[in-house]
C-alpha cells in the first residue's frame, strides 16, 4: 500500500510517500508562514521524484492537529481536495500520536515505556497526551491543553518527553527526573503521518470526509490584524 502523508501543523511543512512503512520520497521545509504558498508545489514535486501519480496511491493521511490553527486548515483543505478529486480514502492522524509513534523503535533503550508528547500551544500552554508504548501505541491520557503549572500536576511517574515543547519544560525542577528527547526527533514528520495512515488503512479505519475535523483541543480564536 502506498500512502501520501501531509503535515502542516507546525513550523514544519512536509509531505511524504510511504509504501509498506518504507519512505519512498519526502519533502520538508522548516519555515513558518509559507505552508499555503509551498504545499501544492511540494506535493507535485514529491510525485515527480517518485515517478508516481495520485492514481497510484491507496490513501491520503493528514495531520489534524493539535498545532497551528492556520497550518492545520491548510493541510486538511488540500488533503480533502485531493481525496475528493481522486476518490482516495482520507485518514486523519493526531500530531501527538505521531510524535509518540516516532519512539517505537527506541523504547527499549529507556527504563520506562511511558511517552508524553508535548507541543507548544503558546501563551504558557502545552498540548499533550500520554501513551504506553511497547508492542503498540496505547493512549492512556486524553488529548489536553494546560498551562505549564497545571501540566506539572499531571506527570506523576517517569516518562519520555518528545515534541517541540521540550525546551519549554526541560529545566523545571519537578520534571528533571524524566527523559527528554533532543534535536530533530522533536519535529513533526509527514512520513510518520503516512505510516500511521497505512496501519489505519490496513485496519479499515478510514475517516468520513464530511465528518473529519481539526483537532484544535482549545478554542480557535482568530487574530484580527489592525
């Protein structure tokens, strides 16, 4: 199965083609505020490099959030348009799930199998969820958004933190006994979105294009430019 993955929920704008969990081709730019300008061209070039067409894929997997409200809408709009135009199944994937999923091959190097995905929600807030990761990914704490002070009270056992909010929390004394992922592993990755989408497709977990919605978690309050 070949799945197109789209992730525009953060400063990273990325697209990937994955076949049976192996990445065929991938484009990433880590540059905020250019997603609407670059995304369509990235998809075109992705297929060109892979010598494939949209008719060759089996499904489209898209990151539904949480993250940038504008970015989420850009990615989901394109994914829905491609799904309708080419009659391809559409699968939504949480960015929090995708971050935790990235550690599936590394979990045995830690003395805990609990993973906490953390995404910067701005204004001293964090999007997060907690998972048990061993043979599969099991969410054990629902998607949430809390202030850093509230977040501390949720973490009552050793976990592995992953996500772009790691720099925001790693120096707080209460959390120092935990593990913190460093570097690019904390960034969103469209190939992971595609891999999870491939698993969901195999299990016939396909979304209704008329019902799929962004996972904002907190209320969307658009900024009004003066």
